[in-house]
């Protein structure tokens, strides 16, 4: 299968600042945010509103990265084209290896058949997990069914934590996780997840760029895991994220330079569900992030018209 997402040039072999920038320098220096969520997963805002919120903060390149689904991409793309910013159709997928990790698929073809098939499986597993969590909570007298908004198949644990707060079972989402949803708690349950290798293959098969999101979560050891993930085809690290300290960002960007991986930044925006974060907050005008923006802006833009054409092509040539 054609892989439209070639590895970026090795960052440690980068030319002096500006010499490898073929795009307008003013554009390169504008804020971008490659990790945002809408209410199609666990954010509070509709996709178009996410785009507007990012634009209001000066963000002109962004990625909608809802969990295990791309339902919100067309609406977000339409709004982005209307106001003149570039949206990368993207996704955040859950993996298990050796612990839970999230991998961003940036700038993917959302109609690619194998990706679509995988998302059906992922959402079925998510629905199974969520249903089991609700049942386990009911066993201890905690009934959140009337507080869960939307499709249980796309809900995340954050949605369940919010339902626990709405039901009066926890003061805030932090307490909800600590009391009910963490490992060893009465509502803890995990469903089968794809391996990182499978997810990376799916993302690259859909022409996208595979990036390890918030790599320090779960006490992960990037020194040990990044070389293994790169062997599987990983192309980037989210080196700037609200959960990362300055020191951790330094470690991650150093590893990325050594391994020739692209460095991205993302706010992990969830709207009112995580009001402490705002779009564009992790962007800095640094050589690595200017190079990241140049890399994505050099790729052919995925537009609504192009997505609709891809959908028709995949339908016309799909096997019986």
C-alpha cells in the first residue's frame, strides 16, 4: 500500500535555522496545535467551535484528534476552510504496550478502508468497556446512566468521570478517577486494544504521520520505548504538552533529535471539560516546532472536496 507519510528529515542533521524553510517565514512562526478534542469524543465543544476557539487564539494550523473516531472531521474541515485556517484530519488511538499509550494519527485519509474497519472494531471495544464500567459501578450503588451524554460507544473515561461528578458521586473529575476509575478501583475495566505496531501501520497506511502523544504519561520510559517504537514506524513525539514539565520536554526533544523524529506540540484541548487548557498554549517559536510546521504545510492539503473524492474512490474500488 502506498505510504503517503515519509519520515521527516533527521532533526539532528538540520541545516542552520531558516536554510531548510521553503515556506513563508511568517507562516512558519504562527502558532499551531496538533492535539484538540471535540464533543465527538470527550471534549465539550462541537467540532466547528473547536476550530473557532483555536483561531481566536491565533492558531492557523490545527488537528482535530478525537479518540478512535473521525466523525467530527467534515464539520471541522468546513469551518476551517470558511475562516481560512488549515485543519489536519487526525485521530488519537489507544494502544496497549506495555501499558496504555496514545498515538496520534496526524493528517490521515479518513476514508481509507483499513482505517475505517479498524475504527469500527475500536469503537465496539470502547462500547464494551464503557458498558462494563457502568455495570460495575451499579453493583456498588453508583448509577450514572442518566448523566452520560451522547453515544456510549465513543465515550472516554473522562466522560464517565464527568457523569460521576454530575451525579454527585465525586467532587471533581480528579476525585472520580481516584475513587472509581483507576486500577484497583470498583469501576476499573479495560478492553482489548490494538498494539502500537498495528496502530502505526494503520496511520501510515492512511497516509498519516504517527506521533506518540504525551509520552511521559503512565511513567513511561521514552529512552527505552522510543527506539522500539521507531522500529515499528513511529514518526514523531509530542514534545510539548500541558502534562510535561520543561525538563521533560527537553528530554523528549533531545531523544527526537537523536532518533530523527519530528517534534509536535498540542494542548490536548477539551473545552469546558478541562478548562485549564487553551488551544495553542504549548506552541513556542523554536526551530524544532518551526520545522514541524514546515513539514506539515509542505504536504498536500486535505480539503473537503478531496475527502469526498477519496470516499467515492474507496467505494468504487472496494473489494466485494
